[in-house]
């Protein structure tokens, strides 16, 4: 196969040009509205703009990344109270205002780091993260209550001076803040890096095994959103000249979630619209029906969560799409695959074993699943791990790729001891793991999924979409063989089972691993697909000098492609040798004695 | 009037009454635009128990004024808005009343949080605001007047009574941790110490706290001669009283923050509590008797007991009328100084907000009886509010 | 000192009573029922209704159990069941339900604070101190509930099936246990318990449409550190409830209110199983 780039030019209208144009139009509209609209509406909209900005951060965290957070109100409150406290106790001046802004943002960032430490770590449950974000505003509000005169306690602080600019100017400032935020966020989520948010939401484990430190990413995202919310809170305090604990509390935090849910999570424009409509609407309506209004919102919320989880935005969008004339979706642009330059492999690397397992043990309580597992695997080997169910094969795979998994013993990847490293760090050492059930990212396209896989090697742009995706040759081979190279724009949910398996393999190969762990790669494949994938494996190990470690049940398949077989039984290695040796051994036959006749029959054939 | 818990949709009745009265007043409107008085009040939230009584008081005042020809020949209409008993809701309510409904004046009671949140909007909108709720004092704004009591007026009767008649020397103070609670008890503490008493405990619980266990344990360990409390309205008042009684605490108990209505609804637990305020329903003056009769006639069985939060509202509407008539115009710049010069003889006596925007008041010390009524033990005439807003005129 | 000890014991008992229902639901269904507060409120109003009807206070408890159970049926069917696969969304939907119930209660009963007379007045002398009789009774009630639940789980067939589903739902289904029936019964029982708890706390607190809200977070954190074990819940109630009392007494009641939430969050960070056996 010639190493050649696909010769195609992708026509790429800069995505950000469109966004900037839309933003510009919005700003002009804003300026006009600031003088045209009645004062009451202007007042309400200023508030709604700032709330919408915070709702946007909730959407980024929850709608896109799957982190349910009730705590964005706390950061909003921190920004607001920074302004309120400084202006009340130290007075108002331009330097003080700047100082207050810096203090608010700094405090929010620090608190976010603490929350990140608490909530985002390898193995944390999403429920726990949500709990932490729920406790945060409660703690903050109690802190404010216990501040007595200094913080204004439950009455809040008011009567402080602020910028002496007219309301119309504030309208423009708040609106511009929202518009800039919205445009930036839109560009980010559309960019290649932004797709990672969706990937994390859909399949966090897969991301970790692609070398992405998910916890760190989430914590960074929360830091950014905290800072944005604090900024919004600062502006809020400046224009309203009042701060009160309810702006930092968890009721406001849950309201934000409700607005995002009703507007449509994961759509940016949905939360903005939802927030503005509900907040401004309640200003007009709740005066007349205080209890009924809240009841209506509550009912709508429950109905949306249960029956329409995507919110009302998709409903509106479908309606709009039907009403407007059809146009080609600009982001369905074709992505072109190209060959990435292969990384240099020194000869010395080949001398060390790719994998070195010594005395690995794993027990659950008193149940010992693995005991005394020791072996080496070298580059160019295609090593199959076989054994009856419950022998511990999958457990062993996990122990190799995740440093925290095993109970005792040592694992070295490429000569480096993995100690208790998390999967993403193990991946950095050169190992890739393909799961048993094809785990790809349902909402992403083939190209996007592959780009996520390249994240560690080639960090994607944070603001644009690259029309070219470079992949190492082995990955391209897999794509070409299975026809996936012709469908870069197809969403993964529409792929067949075999195609998903191939895509996942390509993703793992995109990591440029030296060792690949494959957990039952032929499960669910047709005979033809099995042959194809067998050829790929052989090519990977012989041509590309990778070390492949396979867990397999299909003994015929194992026999055809392996260079070496290890037999596990009841957590121990009972045999480790070449294909003929193992296949013909009495011991193995007796281990499999309870297995299907077909397997025994195959072995008879092999012998004969 | 001890009624058990009601299933009646009180809110619906109030809304209906409001709609009817609004319809009535607009019908009676002459060619001139009606004068709008805005009432931002806690229809939901912590003040929602007492808000209906405040609205009723305002309605009666407006109807009486309209029957006599209105203010400067123009009929008066009420605009009620819900401030949620808090800062966020107050901003919306004040915004709505001042900029959307364009009221001529705001007359209402709010929580301190709501008041503080609304004041910047009042300043921006340049509208006179008469604050009709008792509060912790020292809130000052160019456009605001207060016709209810401040701690300087309310605390002394109880403390003096305890020290003189009950011979109490040591006091234990309990409050809700918010501006009003802290403000009241700070003043109480300094007053007690000035009179030679001793404060042996001063504990606070958060606004929404309902578990007074640890505080009660401390109380019993300190063995004070008397207790004085200033908790937030509604639940904290009720829970503290219940838990105190359940723990068997029997020392004299003065509650700075409970009104007659809540005390009645506390039932047997409230018996013996001392309260101090500027209004009790048994005030035996012609003005009060006329007022009560008119309320009874107007609202019948939907009547919410007039109390120390609703009667100032009634009087404030009349004070506004007097100020406008004195100034000869509705123009805010002229009405504001006029508000300090006029007076009104209401159910609480003569009200004139001429002491740095606040008014001297007659204060009553009462004790809750077994049947829930309040017996007046002593009354103090013309208690001065002290220096509340020295910076204002 | 004895006073402090009694405070700790009675606080632990109250926390246990309030959280037991939530534990049942979390243990079996692995979702947090944020409408727990609403059920507490419903139970509180059950005792208001009973008082209005002129019956003795104790009738409130079975009445609350019944109402809670019936309400639980509707909630499980329409809100919880469709969201079984989406636990975070289940939190949100049950929170929304809590809002709805609060508003409906307000529309029916009014926003006002209601009072329910305590069935047992005053304090009784105990080892030299006067202590609230009703609080002491609640210790007994907590024990009764613990024993009853324990018997239900360990001595009945449904209880056995429930424990199986708690440990491994897929396997239990494979063995022919109807996990949907178990989930349904568990939720209704949890809801009934929550309702009864609401009724039981009315003599100590007032009844208003939002009375359940302050209890949610505390109960929720206790359940998280307890996993699915009643014994762990008892331990957690004593340890964390005790910490709350100590902090309230010696430091500051404001911080005391935070103790359970903060300690539980920190505990879970370092030991995700909490008090349950690892």
C-alpha cells in the first residue's frame, strides 16, 4: 500500500467568519434596542442577559459534558459579593472596581480548584460530583449568613456606589457580554477540541483509555465556567447595586438547571432563549399568579425531563427548519484523511520487552481472581490469551492498562513500571486497549471520533475545525479495509456492529501504541469480517512491529493468527508456548474438557 | 378568634377582593387618571402569612379616601406586586411598579433584604416610599420615610418590665441570624447592660434553622432569669416556642419579633409570652374602635386580624394623602419634605414622621393569655425613635 | 454532659427516622429521590388534617403512611420508572416534583405556618436533668423503625428479593425475581416512611409548605455515606449527627447546620463506600 495522502482539497468557509457576522449583527441590534425599548423591559433584560450568561456555563458543563452542576450560582455569588463587599467597606473608585473584579474572579477560581479536587478524580462517580456542586452553594450561603454585619447576613448589602453610567449603557454592556460569550462558546463547541466535551459525556472510560486525562479536563472546564459566572456576578452587582445571599444559593442554582433543561441542553441557544423567556416572562406574569406560575414551571420542567430530555429547543429547531428554505448544513463538510508521519522507533526500544508482567495478583475480598501471573511480551508478537470463562482473562487486561486495578505484582510497559498510574497515563507509555463491546461515541462522526483518539498526539484546535485529519498508516489501513474511510461524516450511531468494532480499533491504533490489548475482538463479527480483522492483526504485528495481546474464545481464529498462546485457568497460567505446542497439549484439552464439542473437534483436526 | 388551620384558599379570596376593589375604584374614577399607590409585599415567601392583612389595610384606606373624593380630586388605585419576601423578588416587584405601572408612591412593608434591594430602584425612579414595617433601624434613603417602630422604641418596655417587676438580672438572648435579629439583640444587649443587667448568653441560628436543641441546652445550663428572643417571622418563632415549652423552660419570655396573629396561632405554647409593639387589637381609643369596625364591615369573615404590621400601612396611606394635599402636588420633590410635616390620628394614635424620617410612637407591653388574646400590661406614650438618620436633613 | 449525650442520641434518632425512607429507595434503585422533602411535607400536613378532624395525634402516623404510599405509587409509575436508566435526570425530575407538590400544598392549605399540638407535653426528669419527653420517645420510634425494616428485609420473602436486587440486579432478574416489582414496592415503602417521618417531626417543628426542604440535603448525605445498609445508616446518624450537635454547641449553630454535608462530602472523597463495608 503506498503511503500517499489523499489528494483532495476541502473547501472550508471559515466557521468563525459566520459567527462573527452574527455577533456583529446582534451587537447592532442591541444598541438600537437599548434606546428604543421601555425602561422596565430594559431593566429586566439586563438581568436576563447576565443570568443567560451563567446558564450558558451550566449548558457547557451539563448539556455538553454531562456534569450536572447546581453550583454555578455560587460562583455568580462570589463575583457579586466581591463587588458588594469592596464597594461597601472600601468605597467605590475605578481602581477599587478593577480590584474587586480581580478578587471575585480569583476567589471563584480558587473555589473551583477546590471543587475540582473534591469532585473530579479518576473513578469518581458523577453522582458524587453533583452532590459536591450542591453542597457548595449551601456552604457559601451559610458562610454569608454567619458573616453578620460584614457580609450583610441574610439581608444582603446595598446602598453602595457603583459606576455612574446610564441604564442604556448597562444594557449594551450586559448584552455584549452575553453575545461575546455565546459566540466564543459556539466556536469552541463546534471546534475539534469542543467535540471532546461530547465524547466525555458519552463515554468517559473510552476517553481515559485514549490517553485523555478526563478529570483534569473537567476541572479546567469548571474553572473557566466559574470565572465566567463570577464575571457575570460582578457586572450584576455593579448594575443592581444590591447583593443578597439568594443570588449565591442553591435555589438559584437549580433554577439555572431548570432554564437550561427547558430551553434545551446541549444547544447553547436553547438555554439562552429559555432563561430570557422565563425570567422576563415571570417579571410580567408572576405578579398576577405567584403560585400558579411556579407550579407551571415545575410541571413543564418535570415533563421535559421525563418525556423530552433534549428540551424544547429541538422542537423549535425542527419547526424552524421546516419553515425555512432548505440549505446545506455547513458543518457537514467532508474531512480528509491523511498519513501522519510515523514516530521514530529506535532499535533499543525493540530490545526491551513491550510488556513485562511479574507476579500480578488480583483478589476481590477473599476471592482470588489472578495469582502469580508472570510473562513477557515482545514487539512483533501476536500473543493470544485463552482459557475458560472465569479464568481471569479480562481482569488481566484491566490490570495491564490501569495501574490501580491489580492487588499485587508489577507491570512494566516498554520498560517503565506503571505503579498505580491511571489509564490515561498508561496510554502515554504506549499501550492501547480495545474493549470487548465496541465503545465509540454515538453522537460524533467517524472523523470526529478519530480526531479525539489523536488528542494526545495532536491536540486539536480550540476554535476551528481542521479539514484534514492525519492518522498513522495502520489506522488508515483499517479504515480503508472496512470502507470507513469513505464515510468520515457519518455519525457513529448509524454504523453497523462490525463497523463500530473496526472504528474502535482504528481509534486505538490512532494512538500509535506499541502494544495493543484486544478484548474478544471477533465477538459478533461475520466470518468475512473475522478474516479481515485477522489479516489486520497479523499485519500489525509483523509489518508494524506492534505487540498484540488478544483475549479470544474462537480457538480456530487464535490458531490461525497467533505467534504464541498463553492459557489461563482459575487465575493461573497453565501453559505458555507456541501455537502447535499449546494446541496439541493434553493439559489444555483437559482444561477445556467442559467446553463445547466444536472446540475439541477443532483440536482433533488440527492434530490430524 | 382562634381558628384552626384553614383549607380556604385565602389567597384566592384576597385576589378576588382585590380585583373587585380595583374594579370598583376604576369604575368610580373620574376623567382624571387615578393615582397609583404601589404595594410591593411578600405574597410568597417568609412574609406571606402577614401580607394579606397588609393588603387589606391598604385597601380599606384607599376605599375610604376614594369615598371622600380621593386625593386632590383624583381617585386612588392600588397596585400590588409580590416581592417574594427577598432581594431578587423585590427588585422585580419594585421595577415593575415604578417603571411598568408607573406608580406615584410606594407604601409597604418588606423584609430588610427586600427593602435594601428595592432602595436603589426607588432612588433611580424618584418615587416616595413609606416603609411600614418595624425593623432594625438606621436605614436611610432620600425618598424613604418610616412609620413603624425601631429597636430604640420596642426593647425598653420589655427589659424594664423584666428587670423591675420580675426582678430579672441575667438574660439569655436568642435570635435568627439576619440583620433584623442581630440588630434587635445587639440593641437589647447594650440596653440591658446600660440598665445594670447581665447577658449570660447570646445565640443565633440561621434563618431557616428549626433545630434549637443545642441552644436550649445552653440556656438550661446558664439558668437565666429571663429570655428575650428575636427570631424571623413564621417558622422560627413557632419552632423555638414549641421546643422551649417541650423542654420545660418556664422563665419569663419576651419575644421581640412576634405579632398578635402569630401568637394566637401558636396556641397553648404561646401563653405567658411577653410582646411589645405599637399596636394591639384591644387598644381602647375611638380611632381604633372605628378602624376595627370598618375592617370588620368591609371584609367580614375574610378579615385577617389587624396587627403591628398592617395598621401602619393603613396610616401610611393617609399620611401620603395629607402630604400631597399639603404640597398641593404629586411632584416627588415637593411631597418628600411635606411627609415630615403632616400627621395623622390613626388606630395607633398620632403619627408624625418628623424624627429623622421616623415617628415617635405609643408602645404597648402585653402578655399572651390562655385564650390567645393579648392583655395590655403597660403602655408608654410618645417613645422617641432615637437618632436614626442623622445625615438626612 | 448528660444533656449533650441526650441531644446527640435524640438528634441521631430523628436523622435516622427522616433518612430511612431515602435509604430504601437509594439502596435498591440507586437513584436519589429529591422529592423526599415533598413527602416529608405531605406527612406533616397529614397530621394537620388529623388535627383538623379532631382525632388524636397518633392517628396521623398511619394516615401519613397511607398517603405516602399512594403518592409513591403515582410517582414511581410516572416519574421514576421512565428515568431508571438516567439517574442524574431522576434527581432533577424528583426535584421538580418537589416543587410541584410544594405549590399544590400551598394552593390548598395556604402559605401559612400551621401548628400541630404535641401528643406529649413538656419534659420529664431523667437522671437528674429535665429533658423533652417527645424527643426521648423518638429514640424509641427510631429503634422500632429500624427493627421493623430489618425484619422486613431479613424475615420476609420480598425482603430477600429486595436484598438480592440490591446486591446484583441483573443476576436477580436472571433468577426470576421481578426487579420492577421490587423497585415499585421499595419506592412506595420509602415514600410511606418519608411521609410518616414528616408526621413524626411535627410536634417539634412547624408545618409549612417548605418544611421538608432543609432536611433533604442532610438526609441525602447520610444516605450516600451509608450505601444500602441500615446499620451503616444508624452508625452514620450517630457519628454525623453527633458531630452536628457538637459543632452547634461548642462552635456555632450556623456551622453546625453545615457539618453533616461537609463531613459527608469529605468522607466520600477518601472512602467512596462511606460507612458501608467496602
